[in-house]
C-alpha cells in the first residue's frame, strides 16, 4: 500500500506514491552509507558551496515547490512561498557561516597544543511532520550537510511529494548521489531504521508520543537525539501593551497555517485590567478571516491538513465548553477540512483546553490578575517551547521573558525560528537545539586533541 496525496481543500486524492519494501530500504541505506565517509572528507568550503547551490535550486523552483506544499497539506499559497524562501535562506546562512562554525577551537592547557575539533557523526535520520513539510526538513539538512553529515528522511505519510521534491532539489544541485535520501517507509519501520548501525543520530519534530518512542529506541542504541515536540505557547498581554499591535500579531500567530504550528500562540494570557478591551478587538479581527481556496489570494484562513485532525480539534473544543469555557466566536467545523476561526474565553485550570495543545485555529484566553499571575499561568504547563510578552516597556518585557520557562521568548514579536538563533524546547516540548551554531553542534563530535 502506497502513500496518498490528498488535497485538503478539495478532498481529491491526486497522487499515489508506492511504499518501499525492505530491499528498497536497505539499498537506500547502503547508498547513503557508502557516500558518508566521502562527504565527511570533502573540504568544508566545498560543502558550503554545494549547500549554497541547494538554495539556488530552491529559489529557481519556488513556485512549483510552494504549490506542492499547498496541494498536499493545504496551507495558503503565499505562506507556502514564504516557507520555500526560508528554506533557501537557511542554505545561504550555513553556506556563509558553516566554515567558521566548524573551525578548530584552540584551548590553552598543559599541552604544547590542545584544541577541540568539530567532526561529523555520520548519517542523521530525520523524522519530520507535515505542517511545514519543507522548512522542517531544510532546517536540519542544511547544517547537517555543511557539518559533513549525510541525511535520510522519514516524512509524514500525507506529504510524500514534498519529501521527494526535496530529494530532487538536492540531486539537481549536483551533490553526490546519496548524501540525502527520502525513505518511502511507514512509521512502523522507523524503529528498525534507528536500530540500523548505518544510522548515527536522530532528529524528530512531532508529537510528544512520537518523541518518547523515538527517544526510547535511540537511547537503547546509544544514539544522539534532538526532539522538537508539542507546544502550548503563552502570549502574555500586560496592562501597558499596545493593544492594536498585540491583537494584529495575535491573529497572525494563532491562525497562520490554520493554527497548525508548534510555536503558534496558543494560550492568550491577558491581565484583567485590559482583558475585555483585548478580547473585543481580537474577536473583531478574527471574524473577518476568510476561508476558501488556499491557492486564491483573497483567502486568509486555510483548511486543516486532514478531516480527522479537524474532528479531533472540535472534540477538544466541545469538551472545554462542557467544562465551562465560553465560546466567543466560531467553535464549529466548516465544510471539508475547514474549522472556523475560534476563540474560547474564561479557560481555567482543570479544563482540557488549559492543559492540552489545541493544534488548529482555536485561540484560548486565560485571564490573569496581574503580571506575577500571568507568569505563573504561563509556567503552569507541561510544555516549554516558545512564548511571547507584549508590553510597551521593553525592559519590563525582558524581565518577564527571563521568568518564562521555555526555549525561547519574544518580546513584542511573534515567536519564530531564525537560522541565526538556536531553536528548541524544554519540559515536554523536547530537548536539544536546531539552527544557529548551537544547532549545528548537536550532530558533531566535539573531539579533544592534546599534543605534547
């Protein structure tokens, strides 16, 4: 049985991709294993130049790649184009800075010469989700390749064409055959791939449950892992916030990609004194979002990626309402895979919406007594991926940000992944970092060399 590409907007199954048997999988892993030492021995300047070519191919094929994303997982075409451009940007970044990142570090000791050499681990298995089907891959692949690692990808089953498109981009950029392969396998086969001695490390972006399974298997094999899991990011609105600015950014942060973003604002924690004013402006801005064909320029809210995901989200909403949350707007499914842009107010501890991640176009509002209470609520979560603070006093904002338990906190800006900065979470949002120099070092051997 193969992989079906189903357009979330039309419901059309427009492509079937055959699944691999065990022989095809073994052949791919053998090909990657053969090229791995060759790629590691390639001078870093040449690796940087070749990753730069990947970015050039991505830009040349931007429209085609974006349309593939939109057709397979449903996001707005302009959002897909921005995702593709970001893939090229991360290639540029590591092509520009990778050589400096991996340069030897001289460290004074009792030796005549001592240093740390940064060397590749080998082949990295990436288990990636469907919500940013090209960016999630490239943010692992660009630094991995510059570092001298090779990569194999197990992508989400609903975006096989995105996976194959990225493999074709690397091939078109004329990198050695086999430095990156997309594995057309099922989730049930991932454990065996992790256990395969030709795999040296694993990175996963996905659910908490998937992260625990991957980490357990990799741990048994003593293989390095980086996990970027779920999030329930707080969006803290303090009493001195610019409400118009905060509301405009709240709409973008919650409803971009139909709300299917790990670092989307999910919990809007608003200080009591301005809660009613914020909610009124937020409701008005949310209610003008337009559902429709994600290929059309006038559409501002895309369908969810699958109907079953929409149904699961709606059940979470219904349960939360039964527990006392107030439906402000929306909170009903639309046609096909659409879910209306929704707001739940008066969410409190004990409610499902308070403790669980709602992965779709539903914003939850939690009222806080004051700044200290807002920080307490923000940290009262099993997740710790990102968060934001909204205030006209940047010094105050930074002070609050330092008290929020998460991998990143943005003051008066949307949480985003940036090639220049490390990205990742704590608590049930995972561990390890991607991007920046810190992310590149995750899959390198920090080898101490001591010479008398």
